[in-house]
């Protein structure tokens, strides 16, 4: 054993000799003495000194505790003698072993060792071999201004964690320790998909959330383990491991969630179950999910099955300590309200603790100022589960998962990034608060009726910037002068918007007749008019922010910033030109394609050479205006005087040496020198120095230039450099003050930004409604818990679900692009009383005329009709109209009167989940079961072709059971489309039809034939049951081979004869297809 260990250490680092082991004391009394084998252990003492001994001659026995093994500390093994820069990178790679390390070296970021070989080809970088005394080291790199480009590939495309090691100037003492190395390289931040802040590739139109999930594994394991040691001395850790080994989450396992968008500071928590987690993930859309590392070994945990369905990126992080709510305060912009704090569950607090520890570790010590966490349970919002979000194509299409073609794409007219994110949030979780919805509607209506005001507001909003993310950058200790200018411009735009809205209010107060807006029902709405801006204006605070904007504008030199960007772009262009020349002469076509298309870049820290060059360059621009502070004004005056003195000195030296080309310069290698060019001036300088007995020390020469030192310029140059350095220090102090002012106004700036976002969304809704002729829906909360019994026992026109002339927003937009129109359809549903008897056991069962009047439209519509006749479109459009009405938008209908809906559920379309071993029918049943268990009397449900994945008999039974449950148990509003025409017979047999006193009404679409083989689809719904699906017509439209069509027709005719039904003979004729696109009826 001893020999083996010594041999292993020698193999890792050859300079360790056996003498390091001589302090070990081995006792011969040990019963476990080593076998006396003839091992020879060499001891290297010097160049020609070698000694050896037999292993059996060594004392035997255990190692005494008083003399620990010196080499037992792995950190002492520093590996091969690599150059210091490589050693720094190696140390950081060991410290952040799960990350791709990018090390800043001068003007480049570099990868080393195995990471260069692995990721270099993926990034299309050439992998080179860096020669060192310890052997070649693989390396790859790219210019620093391309950092965002490669970060995007690593973080978003490859889902990597990236550690950024930046350069920090060494103090004199550190330089001695590092053998004169000018920089130390430390990791300043770890970038992951969920912890983006201000990277150029972050999605500006959606929140970038990272979510932490906590499961109380000890409580969940129950009797399977205990935290106390048993009588045998087993530790609590061993018992906990046994508990985790048997851990299995059930559908009702409680879990705590916490998610935050670091780029905006938005922070939320929620208590839920594993079964509901999928829908929450679909709504929130986290980029990264953090789980306690104790669950990493439990790959069969049901939690991971849920996360795997949408391929969420999972990070296992240590939860080293529990952070109570009181420990969150330093990371929040303000304290958590007492009432809110009392509502947090233990699981939510644990999830928040895990999340804050993880984010703090990723930011590597950057200060955080997040918004106080909001409990999702306290927010009155509609539930939209995962399958509904997908089938209704709210954020992306089903077919290819793209944004174009989704509901969000079709309604988004926002002009700010914050407004786009707010619309995304509203669409994911529509409000169920009637007061909130009406307030949004009032804003939209006022903007519709005052388009000039809307256009002015939109113009001012375009001048604003994404202040939510700008402010958060400063809260994280980041932000640059450009961000300060953008923030000041946003504050100015906010001031002008407030002035405009206040003037509008005063105008309406002086003309009261303008302050009342007629609603769709012809009644005056006193809450409308310019008074709808009162609540928004009360939330804006501009006193301190306006002072901040004034300070920024009086301090930051915008022209200087523009010039700096030009210089940076010029430098980048020169580097790119050099790179293109090298590739053209030595590279390949693939190398040329790897070059970036644009040289525009973000401001980055320069090198030491750039710092000193700028210090002596007369054209150097500054960030701050000279009058930003008295100290800066004095320094600029001193600098101006020195520059004038430099100009005088240069003219004097030209006269002294009679060299018109003489200039005063500074170079990193030569320092302050006088530079002349041209043979004539070079001779004059040499001749003049000989005549005046003043030796000119030439420090650099070429065929046409000379450079020499002049004591006057050396002294003056140092004074100029020192003054410029003092200017830079003063500018840094002023910039730090401005940053502190931004952080001091953090809460006010965020609240102001939230108001601008709401105005942007309201203006976009108004523009959308004006463009497409949408109407304001009338909403009512008829089934509120505090409603009277009389109100809920009858279904009145004010409590019914009524949509007249409804249209599908995205389908209509697609048809409009093709020059076609959309067929409008009505949807009239009654709301069922909670105590109503919706079914009877036979046709002869009595039903009162009052009940018939209550359910005159039916609470559930059974919809039949041909394939391709628009049944699914009709179902989806009514669900989308319900969602749009509760985000405050106008809706695509001629008239809409809707009750407040607490949830929208959809079972439309087919899909399997082979990864989870679930067939198409199993997925359908799982979704159906979830709806039947979750829907309430306030829910709206759409179901399409339930039971189609099995035999007709079984499918009919399952379909009717689902319909029956919705009607009698859930008592919700529902649209039920099917090709099982036998459902209509079952409904009639059980007395569930409206005409029998039930709550089911039957509607259908149809096909019109011209008798010559041509037909058109009738998309307009009518009452009744259509028992013809016309499947062969769709098959012919799909260009099914004629042979297959013939066989199918024969089978269908034989089946129809057997059933005594009329066969479909329309396909015997030549088909001339003409789809109905115009409005029918």
C-alpha cells in the first residue's frame, strides 16, 4: 500500500522524493504488518545520489496520529510547472469544475486543456498547442469583443455553465509573489441560462426566470427513515440515505416553488403539488430549474419525470444552510410586508432559501436588490394548464413550436420591451378580479376614442428604454454611462407622459360631458373617461427621479461617449481587418465563415497599454463633463494648461532642432519621446546636437524616423499623465455617486416603469381593436362566493355566456393575409345553478318550465359535423375569447357578455409521450382525468373527440362518461365536439337535452353539395345533429390514391346497407372542391 501510494504521487509530480515520507513512523507490533516482499523504493536526494532499502527493513505498524501524512492535502499538489497564466486557469477550472472557463488574457478570452479540445470545435475555434516547460497545453481563444457571441452559443445553445475569469492588476506585493505578473485572474461571475443579467442575447420580450423546487424529503419518506441515530450507533446521515433510497413522490406531494428574474428583480413563490407542477412550468417558463443536490441520486423520482416532459435544464445545487425570511432582507429592495410574510409556507421558504443561495453563488458576490417576493396564491388569476396552453397555441404553435402563428404573436402591438413582457405575463395568467379587468378596459376604451392621445403616448414610450432591466443592472453593481443616459431619457419621457395625461384630465374636468363613456349596453360608465388615469398617475413618483435625471444630464458627456464608441468601433474594425487578412492568406473557407458579420460591440474594459496611451493622447475623450464637480473643473483647467504648455514645448523643440516634423509622443516601450521623420529633419537633429554639445540619445530609429528623449518632455509628460489619472479617479467617484443615486431611487424607478408598461399594453390593445374591429366584452361575476342565492339560482342574460359573431383571432389573421374572410359563429351558454338537477333518469321525468327557461341555451353544447368543417376552430376561438376578455383586451366578436372564469381547460388534438411510456389514448385520458378532477362551476371546458383512440364502443362510453361528469359533477360551461353520433341518442335517452329540461344543446356544421360532385363546407353552426362525417371527401382532398378511395367507398356502402343508412354517393362523381370561406348566412 505504501509503495503504491508513493509511486502514484511520483507519477503526478516528479519533484516529490521519498524523503517527504521519512517522517512516517511504523510500529512493528501491528498485527496487520505488510507482507515482506522485496520492494525497492528509490530515494532521490541529488543529481548523482541514490539510495535504496528493502521494504521489510522498515518499521511496521499503523501511522501515529501525532505525525499526520504531509502529502494528504490535495491542494499542495500544484501539478506540472505550467506558466503562471495557465496555472491560474487550471486552478479556476478545479474550483469551478462544472463550468466552461473563459480566461481573459489581454485582448482575448481563452480556453485551456480539455475544454479547449471539447468546445473549440463546437465554437468553430482553432485549437492550438501552447508550448510550456511541462509540455504542450491545448488552447483556443477569441477577441474580447466577441464574448457575447460565444456566450450565446455556450449558454443558450449548449446549456453550459460558463465561468468568466477577468484580469485584476496586481499590487506590488502580489507582483513579487507572482514573479512579476501584472494581473491576477479571478472568476467574477458564473453565467447560466437562468442567471442572465444584461447579455446581448437575453430575450428582451420575455422574462428570464430561474426556479428553485423544494421537496421535504424527510417528511415525504415518513416511516421509511428517521433522523435520530438508532441503538446500533447508526448516524443520522445513514438513516437519511436509507430514507432517500425509498423516496417516491405521489401526485399530491406538496412542494415549494420560488422563481426570480435576475434581470428585472421580479421574485415569486408558490406552494403546489407535483401533479400541478407541469402547468406551472408551462406558465412561468423557467430557463433553469434548481433542485437540492440530495435528490440527484433519485433519478426515478416523479419530479424528474415532470421536468423531463419539456426538457427543462436541471441544476443540482447544495442547500448548505436554511435562510429564514429575516435573512432575505439584505437581498431585497424593501422589507416583506408582515401580512405577506405570514402567508409563506415552510416549503416556499425553503425553496426561496435554496434559490437565493444559488443565485448568490452564481453572481460571485455581486450585490442583489430584488423585489419583495409575491405569493402566487394571493394573485387573482385564471388557471391555464399545460395542455391548454399548448393546444390553444397561446405562446407558440403546436406544429413547429414557433412564435409566429401563436396568439401572443397575433395580438402583440407593444412598443417597449417591458410592455411585451407584461403582455406575456397577462396572457399566461389572466386576471379574475373584475375591478382590475374593468380598469384595464377603461384605459383601452379611452385610447380607442382618443387616437391622437394614444399616438402621442406611443411616441413618448418609444423614447423610453427598458428601465426595469436598466435599474436592476445598477442594483447588481453593474451599469455604465450609456445606461445612465438611457435611464435619464426614460425619466424625461415619463415626465412628458405625466404632463400629457394630467392635461387630459384637466380638460375633461372642465368639460364633464367628455368624462362619461357609453358602454355597449348603452349605460354611462362613470369610471371611464380621463379619470381612468387617476390610479396610474398616483403610482408615479417623479420628484427624486427628476432630480436624478438632471444630475445625470449635467454630469455625463454624451458627445464624449459617442466619440469613445467610434474609437472602439474603429479598433474592432482594425482587428477584424487583420483577422480577415490572416484568414485570406493562411485560412480556409470554414475559417472565413467563422468570422463575425459585424464589428459592433459593447463597451469593454481595455488593456494597460490602452490606459497609458489614452493618458498622453490629446484627443482622449472623457465620460464626465468638466463642470460635473468643482474638483473635476479644477483638474480640467490644470490639464488644459499643461496641454498648452506641451504645445509650446513642441514648438520650441521644433525651432531648436529646426525639425518641422518633430512631435511629442508616448509609447509603452520607450516612454515619452520626441519623434521626427524624414531624412532632412533627422540630419538636422543630429547636426544640431553636435554643434551645441548636447548629445541626443536616439532610443529608436528606422530608415525614415528617429525617436529620442528630451528631459523637458519627459517631465511634462509625467505631469500630464498624473493629471489625466486624477481626472479618471474623479470621474470614477462621480460615477459611483450616480450609481448610488440610482440604487437609492430603485423602488420609485421600478414603479414608474411598471406604469409605463401598463400604458404600453393598453395602447397596444386599443390599436389592435381599432385595426380589426374588436369589441369590449361585458364581464360579470355572477357566481362569486358572496353572491346571493337568488342570483345564483337562475341564469339571466346578465349571467350567461354570450358571444355573438365570434372569430378565431389567429386563424382570421391568417385568412386575411390570403384575402379570405372568416365565418362568424355565436356561442350562447347558460351558467348552471349550483343546486340544479341537470339530468333525469327517463324521458318522462318531470321538468319545470322555470328550469327550461334557465337552461334555454344549454350549459353544454354537443357539436357534430364533417371533418374539416371547423369544429375544433370553433372550440378554440371561444376559449381564446374568454382568455382575451380577462386580460383587459377587446375581443374578436360583435358582442360578448361573459361571466368571470376561474380556469380554462382544453382537451384538443392528439399526441403521445413515448418517453413516459404513454400512448396517444393514455395521454388523452390523463388530460381528461385532470379536467374532470379540477373543473369548477366557474370553469370553461372544451373537449374534442374524446375516446377516439380506442374501439367505437369503448370510445362512446368514455365520451359520454366525460360529458355526464362535466354536466352533473363539475357543472361548468363546456363545448364538446365529437364524431360519436350515438352521444346524441344517449343524451335523449337520459333526458339531458334542453327540450327535455336538461342542460345539453346540440349544434352541428355541415356540407353543401351541388349535385355534380362539388361541395362546400358550411362553417356556420346550426342546431341539430349531423350524423355524416364525410370522411371520404377529406380523403379525396388529401389526394389519397384512387384505389384506396374506391376500397373505402365499397366498405362504407356495405356498412351503411347493413345499418340501413343512406350511403354517401357524392364521390362517384368528378370532384370539384370549393371550400367555403365567405360568411354563410
